[in-house]
C-alpha cells in the first residue's frame, strides 16, 4: 500500500534581509519610519533597504528616535488615528510625510527640504485650535514672531490687510518706526488659531498699540476702516505703489518722480531729464510679465532650469528654493534659489558660469552679478538690515509657456524674475535661514538673539558675545538650538 502523500505547502518567498551595520549612516539627524499599512510588507522592506543603501537611518519600530514618518496610500484621518493609537505624540521635530518626499530624497541621494506639499496634516488640528478660548490664546502669544507658528492659514485677513496698508503707507512716507509697529500687530493676528470675535479679544495680545486697536474696533463696528479707505484713494499712495512696483525702482526714486509731478509710466518714460539705469530699463521693458505672480508650478520649472545649469558647472552642487515658496506659498513675485557647493571656494565661480550657460541657451534677458564681498574679519556685524555679502545675481529669464503669452509678438515664453545666491559652504545654513524669511520673522529672530540671548545673528554667522565665539551650525535646527528656541518649520514662518 502506497503511503498517503503529504499535502504540499506553498513555499514562502524569502524576504530580502538587510545586513545591518554594513551601510554607512550619512544623515544622522534623520531617522525614517515607513508605515506598513497600505504600503505592504514587501514594498516596505524594499524601500527601507533602498534608503539604508543611500545612507539613511531607518527604524523598523515607531520609536522616539523617529524624525520622519513616511506613508503611502493612507488617508490623513486613517493615518493620524493609527499614529495616536501607537502613542505617537505630536512633537515639533517630527514630520509625517507623503511618500513623495521619500522618493524625491532617494532621487537626490540626501534628505530634501521638507515643503508644505509633503506634509500629511492632522485633520483635527484646526478643530482643536479653534476650540481654544480667546483667553488661552492671549496668554500664550509671544511678543517675538520667532516664537509663534504662523502658517498661511490667516483667520484674521480683514484686519491684517488693513494694518498692512497702513504700514505700507507709512513706509512710503519714510516713517519706519510706526510702519514696523503696524506690521508687528498684523503679524500677531496672523498667528492666531482662530478669528477675533469681539474687540475685547485684543486686550491681552502683544504688539497691538492703541492705533492698531482703533482700526480693529472700527472694522468690527463698520466692516471697514475709513482711514484705510482714505489711503487707498490717496494719490500719493497710489503713485508710490505703482512706481515702486517696477523692478529696480526704490522708494527714494518713486518719491522723486512723484514730487516732480509724474503720475504714470508714460510720463516717466517720456520725461527727457530722467535717465533710467539698466535694472530700471529692464523693469519697464518686461513689466507686463514680471508684475504678474509666479506660480509654484512655474517655480518648479525654473528650479529644473537652474539645476541643469548648476550641474553643468559642478555636478556635486545642489540647488534649494527659498523665500515664499519654501514657506509654502503658491504664488510669489520672483523665485529665489540658494546654491550649495561641496567644497569651500567653489561658490566664487558658479554664478558667472550659470549666467554664461543661460546666455548660450538664449534665455537670459537681464543679469546683475554682485561678486562676494564676504570677509570673516568683518564679523560680527551690527548691520542686521543690510544685504548679505555673499555672491549673488538678480536675473530676468525666459520661461517657456504652454501657450502664447503675447499674440501680437507670437511669444511662447514669459519673463520671470530669478535671484540666485551662492554662500561659502560653512555659511550655507545661515544664508538658507535668512533667505527663507519671512522678513519680520527674521527681524524678530535676530532681535530675540540680541536682547534675550546676548548673541548676534545674521545671514553670515551666529556670534556669542559672552564667550566671544562663533557658533557652528550644520542645520537650521542647530541655530534654533543655540538660541534655546523650539524649531519652527519653514511653512510656519509666514509672519
């Protein structure tokens, strides 16, 4: 009698194991955790091994060391519910990110800057924030913008728009102090997690002087401010705003033209005694294009163009977007990029070479190269508002469009403003922080460093006056740590 055949078992496909310890960890400030839910075990193993092979640290458990949680295919609500079940506390140094950030980082061979589009936001955050009482809001609002998390979600736009018009008008008049006071008041309102409901809500808020409170009270009572309406209809304000919108035309030039009785572009361009410089000439020539907002899609297209030019010069250099787009804005008036070279000294040659590359491609419409005047012996400096001394260039370039932008000229491109800065390698982190903005956030960060910590901060360095030493920083987090501040993400710096 033949023996009964044993039932055949389906052989399990062996999992690819990762030999720990063989790959060098290059990015010790980043620890990844890939969420297996929806992603699947096999794909998770593959992606984990890929990340480790590129020098990333990947944790198989959702431990306290994890800094970047990566998810694929999960809804925001589903993911955050699961994270809370795992005891994943909400900490400011942790990122919950879409798989797109992971794939971009793998492609770059290093962690790319986290942008607002990468985040998977907790859907309950806005509800929780709105539930806070006004009294609780007031007691926790700092006088410093660098201690407030200010996103683009402004719940008090009707008030902040009015205060910023008042600030702009005072700036046009040369009254910098009162102008800054209105901007600080607007900044505080932008950071609030909910809209003001009554005038009494402003009583314990910092930075709101009597003039700001009077404007807010009038808007509560009438729906608008008569003072703001008066400014908007003022000939001087409207003319100054028009003239200063031209690339290369500052407030002094605008005021000079206004005092000479000029009110329109046509009058300026037809006035024989006015001699425009190169920048102003380009500003008028391409005004129709560069006065229009640049979209995030266009900024991404420009980044590819800049990266291709930079890589042709130095294959190991990297390009990062800064300014409003790094803070999560969808539109801007120009696009700022910061170039990081792998070795000190290489930054001196990269911008002239990029300009020549653009010329050869016939996409350069205007360029103003400012060579580096950086001198370590001149640090520390007390001139916080001065432009930094790094090599930089201000450009107008052609950006290819899908459709013709000017039917009469049959153009398939538009002119776009681009700024490039190339700091020395050891100054890169400070330059990145400074060029990210916002202006008021950076101003308050430097003011906090000086008044609260006895340190001097600018785009070049952080100097400790107590020890007479410069403090090193490899990341923006290092700078915040030196100042004893909680780290504020770029998308939370829209002060």
